[in-house]
C-alpha cells in the first residue's frame, strides 16, 4: 500500500505523518508532497518518499499520486489569508487532487475538513447527519471552501471518499492553545470550545485510512469534554478578563461535536478525553 499525504508541514500534517510512518507494516510506503525540499528532509529521514511540488501544480499532482493506493489530504489555508487563497487551496486544489487521484487509480481518499462547516448550533452536540447551515462568527471563506470541497469530492464516482471533520486541535507543543485566548478573551466565561489532541486526530485519521469498510463517509473526530473560556485562561496561566462572568453566550452549542459515530463505527476512543487529561499526561 502506498499512501500520499499532503499538507505535511502544517500543524496537523507535521504531527500526523510521523505517527503514520511509525505504524507502517512491511511493504507499506508513505509519500509526502512538500513545496520545499528542505522541509521534506525530516520525513525522508523517517522513511517517507518525498515529492517536491505545489498542490496547485498539475504536473506535481501527477507525480504525487502516481502509483498511490490512498490519499490523505491534510492541506488547508486557514486564518489570515485572502478569501481567494482559501478557495484556491481548500476547494479548488482539493478537488483537483481528488480528480488526479481518481485518474491515477487511487481507491481511497481521506479529506480532512472542519466542524465549522456545521455553522450554528442545534441545541445539542452536532452530528454528521446535520445539514450545513452558514452562520456564526467563524463562518466565511475557510468554512465555505471546506464545505464545497466536501460536496465535490463526495460526488466523485469510482473512488471511496471519507471525510474527517476536526474541531479545535491542540497538543504536542502546538501554539493553538495559547492562540485560543485571542477569541476566548471575548467570550462568556462558560462558553465552550470543542477540542481534539493531535494524537487523537491522528488516531481518527488512521482509522479512516485503514478501515476496510465504513458505514458512512462523514466522521467527527473530537474528544469527550469541551472546555470553557474560563478553563482556557487557566490552562494558559492567564487571569480571565474582568467582567467575563457577566457576558452571555448567544449560541451555547456552537461547534460542540458528537464523536458517537466514529466511536461506534470505528472503535475510536480519545487517548486524551479532555484537555485536562492531556495536561496531566504532559502532552500539551
């Protein structure tokens, strides 16, 4: 089995690939697509094949997918980029990668997406059967482009597409936990954030990659216990802003995701069921 992984130099990809490589069985090969050869060297040292090229380059895509059996598309353009860039990477490049993979005979395509595609809360944890509803503070080019990529990839006939929707990802030295205060400082003290540690993101993606069959194509990958804005300040060793306790949360279920489907279908159980468990394990 030859698996191609994209987005390997981002926060998720750079932590996922070493875990993928560590679980290889004899005869399995891992290939990574990177734009800079130097940034591919750490993966090569761990045993990965490296293809240098841009995700938006047709020739590079052809070299990357040649002979591959599976693709894990982690690549994403997130905060702080123009809308045009978000659409170009998150939808256009993802769909072109899917088409190139299909043409090359790839059998399985795992698309990494986001729980933000659900938009507004439903008064309960969000499930994969919920329709996408634009709305909420985080709705915009990132989430719209990710939702569009999901739809177009799932429409490709002749290749099995599986989608893993991620919440806020943290751990393994990822600066996201500290960056969460950019938003949490303006929240109500009890406003919650759904999270998943990198080790559990990797666990979920590996299950989507290797499971011989899945009942449905969409899966939330999330921990068991969303964390409050007040707790985020405590985890970061920062005093909460004055008056935080007087604020209200306009949508208490926004972004809160159920992990029941991936648990029942694929046996997923978070290694770090909460950020507090990760802290106690020294895994932040």
